[in-house]
């Protein structure tokens, strides 16, 4: 979720691309991303220094699974 700005598409974990519109004056946005698994981490790149036009923000979620043999 982008704080204060709804996504155009309904969220679904299988969906990889989303769009949102912000006002012309917006320079930064706050993205709220909660992983499904409490042991996962979320890495967000972008969301600051926005420019007029398209801005790409990348969100990755990963989990490290340790198995002892």
C-alpha cells in the first residue's frame, strides 16, 4: 500500500506490477509492505526523489530457510 494513495489494481500476491497516481507536487511516498511470513524480510528501492512521469519502485520479499541435516 502506498500511504495516502490507493493502488489502481486490487492487491493479489500473484500480481507483480501495480500502478498508482500521486499529485504533481509529490516528491516522496511511503510504501507499507508487510510480508506474508513473519520470518521474511522486505526490501524497498525507490519512493523518494520522484520525478514527473513514470517512477519505478522495486519491492522484494525473501525468506531464509535453514534446515539442519
